[in-house]
């Protein structure tokens, strides 16, 4: 017996109600009995919460991102193919194939907006490559690791303990964990701290989450000749004599600095000014930490 066949008649009526009220607040009448059911049935209340959250994220994504006219034409064609001409109210069951088509149209971008939606490795790589081309020089190094390792990763509900994260960072970089925890706002929480690699390049990576935002402190050793200055970038801020560089693409803000042997990045979906201010607070102690490793 499948899950659907186990539902009570009241649950079936409640789900049918949701199918015809997607994206709208349930009216107070004449469905008072159904509204009461949502208050009393945890399973249906959870379904309502999930649908409202998905609808809200889709709405926010559409409002916050410029849409190419080519994409708009493609979406309209998809709607026509599914026979949807009047779209208010939308039926949830009719929305499912359209949503699937939109995922194909938007690729990794919509995956990010909806919160770590599972997409194929090929889609991830296509998306990372596309946004990297819009970022200046070696700023893209930190961006790529953030998107690969933070955006497309499904985090556990509870992060690993401090001892485990220190172990994953290794003895050389374990001290970064306490340093970051002491200097970021309390609303942000370290969800992951480890060493990782992307396309053969090794990184030290601390990922934080809070206020529905994702933040990465990404550190990598310089390759031969790598330097923000040599790359022709101009600093956007100087903090305690340290030059900080900035940029961004789509919802991603990037701020970065360098030491003798390291490149350090803060990449997030905060606003660019907020991202820059956060790195300005972290940069001096992180630089001192990296300087101590470099001798």
C-alpha cells in the first residue's frame, strides 16, 4: 500500500485544496473545515509549509534576478506546450511538469535559488563555468570552490562537532575555526570546516549558514605568479594596511586578499557591501594567522 492510499479522506480534501490555491493564502470561508484540518493534522500542515516555502523561493528568485528575453520566450513556449494559458490559480499537479522544464531551462541557477536542489554533475559544471567567465581574473578561484562545495552540497541538520571539524582542517589550519567563530555575527554558524579540492586545486574551506544565507571562507596557496595586483585588479578597500579586492556575479559577492603564499576569499549571497564589511573584520586576524604559517 503506497503513501497516498493511506491518507484519510480529510487529508485528500486538504491536498486537493492546496492544488487549487498554490501561492495564495487560504480564504477564511467557505473552507473553514479544511483550515481546521490544517491546524490539527501535522502531516498536512507540513505539506502546506513546504509548498509555501518553495513558492516563496521561486517568487524571490524571479524578482531578484534579471531574466533574459530568450529565457522568457522559452518559458512561455513551455507553458503553451503544457496547455497553461490562464495561470491564476495554478493547479499544483499541472505545475509539476512545468517546474521540471524550468529546471532544465535554468540549470544550476534555479538549483541554487531553491536551496541545494539535486542537479547532475554536468549541470553543476556548466553553471560554474558560465558564472566564472563573468568574474575578473583569480577572483573566480574562490567563487568556483564556494559554488561547488557549499551551494551544491546538502548539509546535515546538525554540523559536525568542533573536534571533528578541527581534525578535518588538519593541525596546520585548525586554529582558523576558533578565529572565525569569534569574529562573525552570532547568527552565522559554521556548518563545515575541512580541506577540499576542485579541479585539482586544494582549498581550506569554512562554510557558514544563517539568515538563509551561505558564506564561505576559502583559502588556497598561490600558484606561480598568482597575485591580485599582477592580475590587474584594484583594491576596493584597505583595512589595517591590507588591500581587499572585490567583485561579484548574480547573487554571489566576492571579497579577497592575499598574503605572501596564500589567496583568501569570502564568497556569499550577502549584499556586496555586507560581504566586504565581513571580510574587513576577518582579514587582519586571518592574515596574521596565515603569516605565522609562512614564517
